[in-house]
């Protein structure tokens, strides 16, 4: 068995693990995150627009939360979120929101590596 085949199997298994983590974060942790920003106008507007509770709606609402948590200084300067709102998010909840998306970046880099290796 070649190393490329082993890498492909691990890469595909990683895709399913990543998908499971993203689904868990969107379906189990999103409501708790939105509760921390319940008075925020941007979150309320986003929730009104993406409020049908389908997969794409939860994805976009989670994307706003990840934006707030991954680049807090930018959003504080823009006036979209306050320091108190960001401080109200527990560290465990912050990790559940950010880490699946950060692991996704690693998976995308692995996909680029796989594509280059496949063509070689």
C-alpha cells in the first residue's frame, strides 16, 4: 500500500470528522453563542434574515459568531460588538466556535497538498 493511498484515506476520514465537528458546533453551540450576544443589533438582524433554522441559515449565523470571536479588535473598532459582549462568551464555548473552522483551514491546506501530489 502506497503512502499516497494512506494519506488519501486519512484525508477523507478527516473530512467526515471535520463535517461532524462543524455540524455539532452549529446545532449544539450556536444558540448558546447567540444568547451571549442577545442585545447586539448585528446578531439580531442576522438572525432575522437567516432565521429559518436550515443548514445554510445556521452556517451563516455561525459565520457571524466566528467573525466576532476570531477578529474581535476589528469588530470592536467598527462598533459591531462591545468588549463586554465578547467577555461574556465562556472560553469553552469560544473554543467550540473557533476550532472546527481552524481545523478546516488545515484540511484545506491538506487538500491543496493532495491535489499537487496527485498531479505529480
